[in-house]
């Protein structure tokens, strides 16, 4: 027995995320805390700013440390008194306070750098939705999937690259600076500290250069993943359109209902008309003149075919005069909307019709 199954390939096509994210989708993702952000960019920027600040701030910090240490030793008559209980504790506290005073500017700069780079990447965003409990995070199956995901693989590659490149930079730098490093113990303490600071800064800048390169690659990867995750299926686009613009079927039904309501109101106004001007078979326009309301006659109702027949029918039921005037009926239907007064070019023609109607009423 041979069984043949028909498969609708469009079903699978719709399930694929092939469409770019809409502004609404991006806005909702941002509210959920899904933003484009690279931790490597943040780390590299903070280290760069901190190291540059240390280079500028280092001489001032070293000068203060030197002055403070000199003051400590000068305040004590001999070295033995430094370790007495009455001297040790106050000086120890003063040393801590002094080092904190020197460290706070560095920490403040790092904090400002962190805020700046995060703001440049994300902008201002405050949301608590990422803090909500998500059981998928503690689901072992989902955790296993994340362990072998593309993101985890990228993190592994970045870590390996960091180790290899940092190791190479460290080996190369130490090899070139070995002579200078070996000669440091023969120098004065102040000179040793200055040389050590210069060596550390040079080494740090090289490492930061590697981190900036990796940050650039990571940002490209994060951008690609971010855009890929935001992509939508065709069905999602249709659903969003329905939510924002409304279901076309529902909208057509609403328009039809509104049209019927307007038509019903228009027919209800026909008995108020002074005259109905016809084509005579295809067009009917109900005219009313009320000098307290408008300075000229206005259209109460108009329609073609079945609507025109309905207007004439209601007019006859309420003894509204029906006047046949093909050019005037067509002009009124084409030029004047319901509730609007007639244009000046039709004043004379309409006045003649109304005069005729009023004369009929006077005869009766």
C-alpha cells in the first residue's frame, strides 16, 4: 500500500524567522530587558579609562604616599617605637585612611566609566522584568542546551583567545623588559616605584589593546545575535498588524455597521426635507432650507439606485414633493455632501425648485 501525504510547505516557511523586527517588537524587547550590549566592550573601556587615569594620577599618588611615609618615620624617634601599641594602632588607621583617600578617585573614575559605556550601549533603561522568576533558568534540560549553545561556544573561544594573546603579550613584554626589571633592585625606592609604574602601564596598555580588539569582535557577534533573536515570522508580523491596525475583517464589519447607522440616520431626516430632487430613476437628493440654521439650502440625504428609491419612498410616505431635474440632481449628488449647504453656482437652480414647491403648498 502506497500512502501519499500532501505537505503544505508554506506552513514551515511561516514558522521560520525571516522578517526583520518591527519598531514595536524592538520596543517590547527593550522593555523586557533584551538590549544590545557587549560585556567585553564594557570591560575594555573601563580598563582603558582607569589605566589612563592612573598614568595621570600616579605621580600625585606616589608623591602623597612618599610624603606620608616620611612624616610617619619623622614623627617617631626610633624604629622600635613604631611597633608599640600606642603608636601602631593610630598610625595603622591613618595609613588605611590615606590609602582610601588615594583609591577613591580611581574607583570613582571606574564607576563613571562603567556608567558611561553602559549608557552609550543601552541608553537609559529601568526595568524589573529580567528579575522575574523564570523556571527555564533552573531547568536542567534548558541549562544543558545553553551549555552547548552558540553563545557558550563563543564565550569559550573568547576565553581561549584571551589566554593565548595575553600569554603571548606577557612573554614578549617580559623578554624585552627583562634587563630593566633585573636592574630595579639596585635603584632607590622612589625610582623603583616610578619604573615599576611605567612597566605596569606599558604592559597594561598592550593587554587593553588586545581586549579592545576582542571587544570589537564580540560587539559584532552580539549585534548579529541580537538582530537574529529579534527576527519575526510572517505569522508574527500578521498578528502584530492585527493588533496595531486591527483585523481587516473586523474593520470592514465596523465600517459596514457605521455605514448602516449613518444611512439609518439619513433616512430618518428625509421627512424634514422641503423637496426631493431626482434623476429620476438613479439619483435622489433631499433638500431643506432653514434660514435660522443656514443662509442657504442644505442636503439632508442623498443616494443612488436602491438608496434613491428608499429616499423617494419615505418622501412619498410623508408627502414630500418630488421634482425631476436630471442635471441638478447629478450636480447636487456629485458636489455636496450630506449636511453641507449647496454651492453658490447652484443657488439659482435650487431656488427655482423651492419656489415651485412653495407655490404648490400655497395652492393647497
